[in-house]
């Protein structure tokens, strides 16, 4: 049986952690759709036209070691503004969403564009300052020297690009449950997500 859980929200709000935990809890498959845009972005940095990259993504592209880096994030945010690129990635995401056994997809436009019929929709957010602090801690742990101010500027720039683009901008679906993780730890955020989804089952 198909059951789609759509989880959207800005960068570093806790979407990825919540999505993985929710998928494990319900025994559903999980797709981090940001990786699709990151893979297209990486191919673009290598000189491939973004549309061509989106039309020819392979499993290997999605398993590259550099997908989580800052260069990939920046390039992803740029290719994600191209309507043809978004269109090229649509069928794969929709097929994944309707697979047997249930699916969790996380991204920016899952509840609004990819799966408007999703059985459960969450919009996970947190203040820009909290998200920058979390990202900064992660980067420091990974050995990066960027300052909190730089990370905050980066978070704000990416928010603006994701929210203000004309195609599939970042916004909550009308029927999405809002989860603000600013004051929640991981366990609390995951519990809130599971409770919201249980209410739709
Ligand atoms: O979630 P992330 O940081 O991996 O996303 C990378 C970029 O891809 C981000 O700037 C927004 C874009 N994106 C998108 O436009 N739509 C999605 N469904 C997922 C990501």
C-alpha cells in the first residue's frame, strides 16, 4: 500500500534527522530530494549543462562523496531555480512517493508540487539564528573555520533564494502541520513529527 509523508522546510531546520527517524519508525523508504539537486549542481560544476545533468542522473551521481559539501549546496540552490531542471526530476520523485510500503520524501516543494496528495505533510522550521548555530557546530566538528556570522549570512542567502524563486518556492502547503524545532531537541522534534503523522493514519 502507498502512503506518502511529505516533509518540507528550510536548510538546517532538522528535516533530514526527522525524516530518517520517521522513515525508520514507520518502516518506510526515504528520499532526501536535496541530494538530486546537489548531484545536478556537482555535475554543473564539472561543466555539464544543468538540464542534461538532471535528465541523466545515475545512482553513482547520488552516491558521490562531495554531495554534502558547501560547494554542492551552493550549486544545488542555483540549479534548483531552473524550471526545466525541476521538471526533469519530477517523475522520479513521484514514482518514489507512490512505491508500495510507504515513502518519506524531504525537500522544499514535496507537499506543494511533487505530492500535493500526500497523506501526511509536515513543514519543519526553526529561526535562522538557531539553524545557523546548528550548522556552525556541525561545520566546526568537521574542521571548518567559518565563523558563525558567515554561516548565518549563508543560511539567510539560501533561504532567500529558495523562498523567492518563481518556480516551486519554499512555502508550507495549506494542509501541512508546522513543527518549529527552535526550542526542541531531536527526540522532542521526532516525537512531534510522529504524533502529527499518526493523526493522519
Ligand atoms: O536540503 P538541501 O540543503 O540538500 O537542498 C539543497 C538545495 O536544493 C537547496 O538550496 C534547495 C534545493 N531543493 C529544492 O529546491 N527542492 C527540493 N525538493 C529539495 C532541495
